[in-house]
């Protein structure tokens, strides 16, 4: 597993729902901006204490770098590319 450094985050894309609760299939019109945080750099905890590993977030994908790790694609970005955090 990769460990993020500085103010970087390592993210995993979350799959977009393709079917509604009533059974209607949705078209994949645009890229899903949601991701799960897998790792945060040490500098992130100090500056961005609202974020933690496991959080579901909204991210700007054009600001991420895809990396293969243990057979899956993960994405590295600066935490400033994370726009929002999903709350329960």
C-alpha cells in the first residue's frame, strides 16, 4: 500500500450508481467526482484536520495522478483538490 506524503492524499474512485431504487438505469453522462480517502500525508493532519482516512469526498479528477498499486488504480492529489466531504 502507498503512503501519502506532505499534504497529499491517495484516493480510490467510488463507483457511480447506475440504477435507481425503482429500477431505472441511469446513463453515464459524466464522471463521478466521488472518492474514498485511502491515505493522508502527515502535513494534511496538521492543516486539514477535517479529513481522515475512509472519508467519502468530492474531488477534481483533472488534478489527480493515477498510479497502479497492488493491482488496482489509485489516485494521488494535493488535498486542495478535494472540494467537499460527505457527512452522515
